C-alpha cells in the first residue's frame, strides 16, 4: 500500500507518494488529487521519487495526469512538465 501525503503551496497541490503504487491505491490517489483536477489548467505536482514499484494501472493513471497538465517528478527520469 502506497503512502500519500498532500501539501499545498499557494494554488498548487503537491502530492507525495511513496512505497508500492498499485491499482488498489488509485481511489485514494484520485481523492488526494481531486481538488486540483477541477481547475484548468491542472495545478498539481505528483512526486513519485520514493515509489518503489508501480503497476500498469497506476502508471496509466500517472500518464493521464501528466497529459492533463500535472507536473510529475520521478526518481528514475527527468521531470515531466505539463504538455500544452
């Protein structure tokens, strides 16, 4: 089970995820991200630096968030800035 921690910096929501992120965590992750998903553009940063493993369903959710404009930060690759 992933640990999800939420902070706010002005209008931007920061969601830090650690541990193993799986489909079973997506309802909690969606709930954590919900306030930022209602804005356009999406004002959210997903920090996945401490995610130890991610399954296909969770990876697809993260990709959809990125496509909607979320900034996704990962330990194993470059930051993903919003697509416009």
